[in-house]
């Protein structure tokens, strides 16, 4: 780089000025890289053209943070050029459009704030948010995962929500992978798994928030790119949702001290993970749930006292983004005095204070007349606080440090970054022929599938997360002595109402066509929700993809977004919030495109919620939906290491009607037990129901709607839209009438003895004792 | 006494997180309850209450050892008032972290006077070395304590536990034998049949000596328990474990408290 572009303005405090006016393209890129800004050439040029003066390091860092993929979602808001024309923003064109066109009156606030908000009852709304924390978890698994949970809880606090539940979905490499198969810079999956699970459990347990929904996936592809999704759900009185920051209000920072941890977390999340990533440990934040627990108390007290005019959490970009966003959304400006920030250590440079992502901090806007009462609450709860500055009408973000102005930027420019353009190529995926003989011994196939890490018991993890704290959990993630799985969690958040919140997830990264992969994930989230009694479902999207600057990655992202629009519309389920994590690339390659759909439904009376365990011998068993030869990417083929065949597709015209009828049957009280069919198909679902019960199941495959003549496909196909239902004996006629004209068949009975008996398509019987099922499933 | 005049104090400090649900349970039974931060508890204030609850959570992050920091703070801040409260025969209940606090403060099992000068037991790391959230069976042992007066000798209750440090170990074999001899083991972990778990996992979820889930002091007015009865109060909380219809089993423990207060 040419000399003279960067000049030290002051040694103590350390401030440098960067003169972009004379900088050439190579210099601009060098500055972006050298300062860790992760800005592209067009973005650097936009800054260069805007300013007729040198910029301080604090100012340039502000652009780096605010314009990061993490903070502003530039890929989702940018233009995607395809062979058939340009797409003006994936978010606007697909995700938000579905919500806008559905126009549901119960959507209270969508894609606006830190979390999506939907009506709960007349006086309350539910807040929901799901985040990813992949890069930090790859470097420091415990801290990365714990701060992932901590961060998403603050998103709920940041809309004045009282957190009522958390969720986590985790994708790891195989725990038994050989060290020789790892490349430098990649930690062994077992190390990452242990740390992540402990981090998720520790933060939620310490905060006293039950973990009620989740999934764990193992695949070689995640060895280099661990995926950690953390969700949080909250409730608040509608009238407490206050966002009216006014000129003259004070910006008050509360909670943990600011230090050198979490510097450049967002820009780090907006680039690929390099081999020498260990050196980026400083980008990972340090968790302290004890402070956040006190913060939670304070937020709720300030809310109920109606003392503050606005709130937001400090996440990506630290003070720079929180203050800028609050001022920008209120059409105001702000002067921040960085001298007031309480620091963990000495010698922290002004730009570090400005962008540090130290945890457990919240920003309030407080009318000055309320400062005394507000600060008394903070002190009551043993929290440190400071006044950062006050809001004004300048529409500028200004920061001073030791009397010097270190930042002075117009918010309009800061919040309208140049739109970026990405190019997409369409990647066609065509089914390939499947070469697999039909096995003879169905029973041993079922046992071997149950012992697959992707199908087996999650009890060893789930029981380390408290799912009962707060005393409001109705349907638990694990059921009974054997810890079999329920399809969704149900929480009863209000003392004086029987209405429950139903939380579910859907994730199917192994179906190779991104369109159907997304469709199946969405439908699975709904199916899981409906299975326990949920309805009026809002959904959240979380994309985990590779580097969006590569055309094929954008191509598959585009296809997944198309499916999101199509199926959200078809099922009538609006997206209310979402987040994308791109740049998931490691020395072992790009992440498998992974879409998590989270469903948030309600149930009018939690006492009618349905669990998956069997209730009474003699009850009829019904199979809902059609089983097709859709095995590509299934747990069955993956456990055999076989590829090929066709993958599941979703037909909402049938699936939606089946779900509506099931809801009706649940409300009639004639559904005794229900389990959705997903990984491992009918075989896994029936086994899990037996594992969770004293009773057993008899299934006659020939009585189901099967468009296959192969027993293994009948048992292991992962066709969408299917449920296995125990109907209360004597209610068969009502049940069948409810499903008039739909693909529903009476396929078996609940047995007195704990066993799974299957009569196959050729009339042979296969018997699996509960003890054997349990042993395989638990991997004992 | 008239229940409408009685009041419960649910104490909290930083890291406490089960106070709200304990309050819901007590108020459901008609006992007015205040949730108070220990910092706000002025001298003498405790005498306004008939019941003091140390609820669950991770007080002060459970650094050092679960309950150790809060236990010491209790002694330095409110020791005299707490001693008087206990000597008056008022009720003190420690649930989960609250039990750990009472043990760390020497309130349970207690000494010759009222409190022991050093802890005489500990709630150590679970034998499984993991946090355990699961429903267990508790067997009433027929102790003479208000907390168990609604529970028959040998009757089982289904209640969840949620802890990483719940393994009751005593200072010496003598302390354990004295607890057993004086009938101060209130609940033991058991099998569904009501047989004591005899250490078998997961019926005994943490490896406690003698399957101990709850103990009381000499006079029976202080009880500590690892399981959470407030999470098994309403039938809808016990879906899959006896619910959703009718009350859940943990309610009996709170009803015992109410009976006692009404007889005062």
C-alpha cells in the first residue's frame, strides 16, 4: 500500500485516520483486509466517493460492521442475476412476499425488529427468533454455542419479551471420524459436539429457560462446518411493545462490561473460515449467563414500569450497530461518549470499544425524567450501567472519546449500503438410478437403522437441558422412562389461560434438490407442530449456505427461496422472522445447504395436546398419507452409504387437508397418540412409539396406502405428509369421517405386549421386542 | 391461623430462577407470597412470614460448589433472623439449589444447637457426571414433618428433578445413620413399585447415599429436597406422568405447608 494513506492521529488513545481519497482499488482492498472490515471493492469505493475527508478507524469500522453480511443481509437484499432475469432481493421476492400476500391479521410485527411477533391471545403476543452461531462454535465450541443461546435470548428481551423457551438444532461431523481424515484447522467432531452440547445446556439451564425443541444431525459434510442453530421464544403484553425513542431521550447501556472479546464477530461470520482460524479466537465472545439472568429481571421490571421508550440488544457490531440502529429506526441522531463505557480492561482502543461484542449488554432509550427510577432497578439487580449519550434530531451517529470526535457519520448513508449483485447458475439435480437389493430380514434392518446416530435416542443430550424449569412445559421433548421423542414442545405461558405455544422444527438437508429439500423442511416443521395439536402456525427460516459469491451456491439458495415462497403460500403459513448464515466454507469445502424451518403454533387448550406414546391396548392404528418410493437421502440409504433413487416431494393440496383434518380429530379428543413420519420413515416412527410405551403395535403394511411393492421402501421411505395415529377405540367412524376423501388407512392395532409386529407386503410377520428396539435405539 | 393473614417469603439472589413457579403454586393454594431479593431483606423483616422458601436456580453462578456462595451469604447477612425463624417453628423449604444452600449454610442436616458450624453434608456432582432432567419416583418415608404430612409412609410421588449436583453425601457414616435413625429422611428415590432405588440409575438419578432426595431438620420444620414439586403441581404439567387431568403429585407437599399454617 502506498504510504501516507494511513496516519496515526494519536498514540494514546490509539486513533488512526485513513485517507481514501488518493487510494487506488488495490489500496482499498488492502485497507479492507488489513483492518478486518470484510468490505468489497464496490463498497469501499462507495465510501471513498462519499467522503471528502480522511476517515477515522472508528468510522471505517462502523461501515465494516454495519455493512456486513451478518448485520445487513446484503445477499438476501441484493440483486441476483440469473439466466432468466434479475431477482430484486431474495428476501423481498420470496420470503417477505409470502407473508405480505398471506396478510394474516395475527402477524403483529414481522421482519422489523429483533424478533418476529404474532398474536397469542387478545392481550399478548409471542416473540420468536432463531439464530446461528456456526463460526464461533467451530473455534471455541462451548463459548460459541453458549453465546449463541445468550444472543438469541437477548433478541427476545430486545422486543420486551419474557423468554419462555429455547430450542437448538445442531449439525456435526461423525463422532467416529478418523483423525487422519481431518485437515489442519479443523477440530475433531467429538470435541466440538461435547463443547456445543455443554454450552447450549449451560446457558439455558443457568438462565432458567426450558429447552423444548431441537434436532441433531451427523454427516461428514459438517465436519468442517459445524452448524449451531439457537432459538428463543417469549411472551409480552401487547401494550408493552414500546418503540418510541424521542429526541432528548438518553441512551443507556446496561449489563456486562465491554472488553476485547468478540472483536469483529460479524465480519468474521461474513467470510469463509480459514485454516489458521485459531488466531481468530478473539472474535468469539465469552458467556456469563449469570449477568443475563439479572438483565432479564431488569428488562421485565423496566418494561412493566413503562420507564423506557425503546430497547435493543447488543449483538453483532456491539455499540456501533445498536446505537446506529436505534437512532436510524427512530429517524434521530445520537452522540455517544465512549469515555462512559465501563471496560473489562485498560488500553482498549476507541474502535474496539465501539465494535466489541462483549456479551450480556442491552441498550435502552430512557426519557431523562425516568433515569432515576430506571437506574434504581439496574442497581437493585446488581447490574452496571452508564449513560452513553442522548438522542438528537441530527440523523448523525457521532462518538467522542477523551474530548475528540472519533466518529461522525450520516445515518442515511450508513443505512443505505450499495446494493450488491450476485450471479446465480441453476444447478439441475436429476434422480439417479438406485442399486440396492431388497433385504430379506426386515427386523434386523429396523434394528440397524435405530442404532444409526441420525435416528437413535437423543436422551443423552436432551436430559442435560432442563425442559421443565419455569413449570410451564406441557409436552416435553422426551417422553417417559425410555425418553422417546415427541414431535414438538408445548408451553403454557400464562397462568390464567389454557392456550399453549407449540414449537417445532423441520430440517432435511439430505434431499439433493434444494427446492424439494426446502419444501420438505417446511412441511416437516408444520407436521411436527400439528402432530401435538398446534395450528395457526407462523414459521421462521434459517439458511446456512456456502459462500454466496460462488454462482452455484446462490443458484441453490435461489431454488430453496422459491420453495419457501411456494409452500408458505400453499400452506398459508407466513414467515415472521429469519436469518441467513452464508460463508460457511472451511478447508474441507462448503457446507451442505441446510435450511431450518421453525414452526410456532398455538393450541387453544393445552390439556388436549397429544403425545407420541401409546395409551391403550386394542386402540386402532391409522397411517395418514401415501408412502411412495422416495428414499433418496433417507436415513435408510445414508446408513447403508447408498445414493440414488427419488426424493420426497410435497403435495400441499393433500397434505394441508390431512393436517386440517388431524387438528379437527385432536380437538374432538379422539386422537390418543400421534407421531410424524420423518427420518427413518414408518419403521422408526412405529419403533419410537413402542419404545415410549408399555404397549406395542401391530402393523399390516398391506393395509396402508403404499405405492411400492418393496418392504424396505414401505418401512423406510421418507415421503412427506404422513403421520401414525392411535385413535381411541370406538371412535373409528368419527375419525374416518373426519378424513373423508383423504389418504388414510386403518393399518393396525395397539398390542398389550411391548413389541412391534409387522406383517409385510408378502404376508410374512416380523417381530421386534421392545427390549431389542430400546437397546438398538439407545446404542447400549 | 387465618390463611389470608399468612404470608410466604420466596428469597432470590442473582442466578435464582425458580421463584415465579413456586409463587404460583403457593398462591394457587391461597398463601400470599412475596418474592424478595435477599439484598432487600431488612433486619427483622423475616418475622412477618410463616414460610421461607429458597428456590432453585444457579445462585451466584454456582461457582465454587452449588449453593456455596449463597449459603455463606445467608450466614453473614441473615443468620440471627433465620435462626430465630427456625426456632420459632416457622417453615423453611429449600428446593434444588435452595436445598444446596441450606446444606452449605449448615441449616440442614443441622447441628446440636440449630445450625452446624460447618456443612455436615454436600450435594455433590451427579454420579452420571451430567445434568439430569427427568421425572423420578419419590417414596414418602413417614417423617414427622409438615411437608410430608399429606404423603403416606411408602406412598410414591412423581416429580421431576433438574440438577447437575444432587448427590447427597454426608460428612460421615454417623451423620447418615443419625438421619435415618431419627426418621429425618423425608423422601427417597424409588422404583415405580415404591421399592427404594438402592442406587440404581436412573431411578436414583444422581447416586445419592441411601437414595436420599429430601431431608428435614430435628424439629421437621426445615426441609430440603432436590426434586421440584412446583413443576408437578398442576395436572397439565404432568402430561405423560399421570396428567393432564387432576392435580399432580407435588401439590401434596405444598398442601402440607398450608395445613400446618392453618393450624398455627
